């Protein structure tokens, strides 16, 4: 075997390892007529939801039932029940067919009888068939969740469901009287506080359209354009490939909102580039995982959770976008500067000039692909509903793709985009449906009030302690669970507690959301870090620990806006928020400098302590702390100029400090 052959095989192994954590890798493929059945069903689902979310009218809970029907059928068609039934097939298995038929019957029964049932709640229309089909649908949802989302969220939902039934056997404060099966099915399936709750509603009306928009944007050539643009901007600077990863993953994450999906997609290009430049494997993986995770709370899309948050707190989505703007900017700036200081400390150069595309040529050939993003942002800020904004931006993507032959989307690309968008939405949709079981259980048993009251008793009047418990719950709930599902659970339990202690609604929910998203890089279970480790061929735990260090600002900033919402534009004048943003930008640069051990040149231990403290002081809004922080930076800078330490570069690029 030649060295090149070995390298190619290693890259394939790494990609396969990373794909274990992506949704697409779990899907089976079909040959023959079933392939076209999948395409046809995807097109029908996309057109159906696009129509009823724009010009058509349908009762919201019925539309959610249709959506659940689509999700269940596609889950059983595309996601095998076991490893033995994976791979390419001509037909689904017998068990798949049974699940599909039961899904069709139970959802059809719900749609057919719901209006009559709702008018006569508790009366003569409460037949045994209601509970039989409701129970079947719930069981099918658990099976779909097991296949699509994985065991973590499925088991957690099952525990909550069992808790509702067996509550009378639980001693102490968490015990309750227990509920009969009929009452549980009423709550979970026939009501609007369970499976058909806000989470699935937001997916149906908002999230699906944005996932579809992301697929169209990708197939228009936007991903390649962003990567080339990032190369022209930062490729030749110190540690160029890592900076390209931060910029490229950040831009793509703003649109698709999937940490793992973004890691696998962009990391397949950026991680090998970083390794070739001289970065250690685990550091290269950590950079990609950290940058991809930040896309979940970066406007304009923010994944599914941003839309759920807007519904929870009853504000326009543009308000949520604005609140996330400064924290997201600070997060990405910290990662970017950490990469820069690491490259300077280790003496890494950028990519050679001949491998950098011409900037003007890149903009000329792909600059028009930024128009749909501009359309999206304009419409969202202007007050247009997210659904209409996504639909208009989707059509704008197709139209502007025709500006140049190299990006032109024909019918094949359009159909491919619809198919990819629908497939990419299944995991999010099933997660929002199954998390409705947890929300329904918390509501029915008043578990949220019990947990909140006990945290309140322990925390007393301390918002800091309550925030700490919220952070821990968010990270634990996020272990192996999609960030949206984790956020919904924590927002149901802990956000009301933070509000009771004085935080505003948007601050409390944004606090929970940040830590739910960061669970993607937080050990021991960190899906984005694990995917990046697979691509990099590195230890998952080492990648996770390095990613936490690179993304440390994400763990710190929520505490600052918890006590001073100026960073979220919440209840303050815009000028105050802009001033706080400027000082916080200086602060995160100082923080990155302290963590990486470099400013003007290599830092001593004392200098690193001073820079870290200066960063924290500047991130904290307050004039006195700003002066102290800037003063400390000036002292360290001139200290290094007058008395530099040994500037011999450290070749262990990825070392965890």
C-alpha cells in the first residue's frame, strides 16, 4: 500500500467515525421504486407545510398532527430498527411496514375525530378507541425517537412517563397521587400540552422552513463560497486554517443551527487543513467543534431553540435575535483570538499564497449568494413572521442562484434540496415531539414547581446559586440530547425560578439556552466534540477539554448578563449596550490572551493571571472595572516589551493549559 493510499483510507475511517454522531449516517438508502417514494413523500411534505404555513389555513393542532404523521412515516422508512437492517434495500422490513400502517391509522383517527372530541371533552365521544389509538401513537413516537434521536432522550422521556403513572409509589417531596392511563393519554396525545405542544408547533411553523432554506442555500454553492471567502480573509495569517474553520463554521452554523451536522460538514475540510499546517489533532478537532457549537446561538437562525424561546416568552423572534447578538459575537471572537494567540505562541504560519483563492474572484463568482441571507435578516428585523421570512429567502436563493452559471439551481438541485431538507428536519421534529412527553409530565405532576421550590429554598435569595443549578441541569440534560430538547426541559423547570429571583424572561431563557447548546462540547458526553474527534483521529475527551477552554467565554458570559442584561439589549438604551459590547470585545481578547499565554510575546504566569482578570473585569459592565481592566492590559503589554521572556515557540500546539 502506498502512503497516499494509506492517507486516503485513514481519512475515510476518520469520516466514518465522525459520521457515527450525525443523523444522516443512521439513515438507510433504497434502490428501485422506493427511492422515488421517498422523494415523492419529501416533496409532498415540503409543499404541504409550505402551503399551510403561508396562504393555506388549518387548525394548528391538526397541522401538528399532519406533521407528526409525516415524521413517523419517514422515520420508519429511513431509519432502521437495528444495525442488521441498515444499508441499501429495495423495501422496508415487515416491522417497518407495521409501524407505518399503525402511524397512518392512529394519526388519521386523531385528525378525523379531534374536532368532535374537543367540542365534547369528557363526554360521550371519549370511547376506548381514543385511548387505544392514543396509546399506539405514543408507543410509535418512542420507537421513532429510539431510531432517530437515540436512546438518551428516549429513555429520559420514558422515565418521565413512568413517573406520571407511578408517582404514588415515590416517597418524599417528589411523590404525587399518580394518574390513570386514560388521563395520561389525554394529556400526552389528545391535549395541546403534550406531544402537540409548543415545541412541535414551532417545528411545524418555523423550524422546518428554515431547515429547508438551509438545504437550498447549501446546494446553491453557499458552503463553498463561505469557505473560499474565509480562506481569502484569514488563510495567510498565523494559524490560517484554524481561523478559516472559525469563520466558515460560524457562518454555516448561523444558518443550519446544528452543531454535529456543521462539525461533520465543514470539519471534513477544515480539520485536515489544520493538521497539515501543524496543529495537533485534538486541537484541530476542538476548534471545529467549538465554532460549530456557537452556530446554535448565533443569529439569524439559532437552530430550533430560538424560535421555541420566542414562543415561550411571547416576543417577536427579532427580539431573541437581538438579545443573542452580543454574546454570540463575543463567543466567536474568543475562539478566533484563542486560535490566533495559539498560532503566535507556537510559531505557526498561514497557508501559502498559491493555495489562497483570489478574493475579488470569489466575491464575483459567489457574492450574490449573500443576498438570501440579507433578505432573511431584513425581513426578520422588519417584523415579518419567521415562516414568511424563510419562504421568501428560499425563493430568493433559487432566483439569485441563476445570476451565474456555476451556482445555477436546476430542477435536479431543487428536488435534491427538498429531499435533503426534509431528511435533515426529521431528527429535530421527532425530538420536539418526544420532548412534549417530558413537558406534559412536568405540567401534569407539577414537578417543575417542586424542583423550583426546592432550588429556591436552597438558594434563598441568591440568583447566583440558582443560576449555578440551572447551568448544571442544562449541561446534564444536554448529554447526548439535542440542544433544543435540553433547552425546553430546563426552560420548563428552571427558567421560572430565575424569573422569580429577579431575572427578566429573556435573560432567564437565554441563560438556560446557552448552557444547553454548550453541552455539545462539555464532557463527559459531548456530541460535537466526539464528531470532531472522529474526523481528527484524536481522543474525544481531549478534544472536549480543549474545546471547553477555547469556548470558555460561552460559559462565563451568561452569568454577566444574568446580573446585568445590558449585553442582551434588555431594558436599556442601545448606546449602553454598544458601549458594553466594545469593552466586552476588549475583554474577551484579553481573556483569550491569558488562556493561551501570549500578547505581544510569550506571557509569564503572572502576566496570564493579569490578562485573565482584565478580561473578566472588562466583560463585566461598569466604568471602574473597565478602567482597571484596560490598565492591566497596558501594564502587561509594556512589561512584555521591556522584559520579554524566552520566545522559543512551543511546538505542542494543542496542549491543554
